[in-house]
C-alpha cells in the first residue's frame, strides 16, 4: 500500500483508502462533482470526482473503504487527487489499522510525561482534581489517549489531544519560569484540563466528527462542566479556586468570536490562551509544510490570514 504522505504531484493512485467525507457540489457552470477526503494512518488528502455519474464510479458513502484510481495534482499549494474510478471494498480487503492517523510520538510515553506534571502540583485540591481525571478515571484516560484535538486544522489524529495538551502544558511551564507572578499550580492544571471536553465534542475514529453535544455545547462549555462535576465529588474544594480553573477553560480561546464565553480576566488565563494558540498554529503550519511539495509560495491561508511559504535559503 502507498500511503498518502508519500504521494507527489504526478503520481498515479490505485489503492484502497477510507472515505472520510463525501459531499456533492456543483461547478460554476452547473456541472455536478463530488468533494471527497481520503484518509489513511499518515493523514488525509482532498479528492475530486469530476464525473460522479460515470460508469467507473460505484456507489459509496462517507466511512466506506474505497479503491481509488486517479492522479495526484496540485492546487493552491496543496496536493489533491483527481479521481477516475471508485470501487466500494468489502470487509477483508483492507486492514483498518492502516487508515487511522496516529501521532508520530509514542502515546504511552507522552501520557507518562503528562502524569509527571500532575505529580509536580503542590496545592492538594488541584492535585486531587487532576488525579481524579488522569489517574483514577480509566474510561476518561482511555478516551483522552485516543482522541484527536480537532476534526481538522491541527492535531487531527489518534493521540492528537494528548500531544496538544502536553505541548500546551510545557509552554505554560516555561511561562511560569519567565513570569514568576503566574500561579504555577493553577496554570499547569488549567493547561492539562483546558481541552478535556473534546473527548465528548468529537466522536472517535474513524468518524472523528462533531457529536450532537459538540455541536450544541462545544468542548469549552463541556470541559468546564466536567471539572465542576469532579470538584463537586471532592470534599471542600475551594469555591474561588474552582472559579479560576473554570474561567481559564472558558476563556482559553481568548476572544468571544473564537468561541470563548469569556475573555481572559486573570494572568493565568492570558498565559493559557497564548500557549494554546501558539501550539495550534505551529502544528497547523507544520502539517501544511509536511503535506506540500511546493518550494515557493503556498497561497493564501485563512487561519494565518496571509500568503504563506516555506523558508528555504
């Protein structure tokens, strides 16, 4: 099997992939076509079926495994597949393990490192709260280790939520060294808890799509609720401390238009917002560069609001 990460412009495609997403569309001239996202464990690639009603395109749908014949092209700096033929595959023709994108880092090692930060916490209530999630709740631990951090954009792979959380925690630890006024226990705890709602916002692979709760509430609100629920089961958890942790979670996107119900009002919340934004954007840029073979400008990117390029000299 040839994996998506190994494709280059001009390559011919003739292999089985997971159809992660399928959407009917129409060209400016009124001609129907289909937008498809193909997936394997190394990532995803956009595909276009320009003649969906031709004899070579069998019936298929999202989350089907399909044999694809086509050619890799480049559009606005990103690779995509022009599909000529599709055949829906039967169970036994493929190994599902080849189709789930997984973190390039060891998941168990990352989790052990994250637990090390839990053990660094000095404030007893915060430490007990963190252990109630990351040590004692086996169902939570399993979900947290296997969840992605997003449907797309950044860390959209098994172990992505853990990888992102660990990176944000490390950045926050650096902030506490550079800016001693920060409350270290509060900030590190908030970093570890800020995205826990994503285990309920997104379904598990291969779907990795928004759940009803994710659409209606979102991970920020759900994460705050999860923390409040655990704290209510503890004896005499300080009310103001709980407010601070929940505030950091509720404000970690920084702006109301980015989905935060509140804007940061304490120093720790500001630091968490910066760390979260830094890791998300650096990972996004990394993933763009890893999936592009262009040496020049890559075109306008909506997230960065800029025409972007790879540094070469």
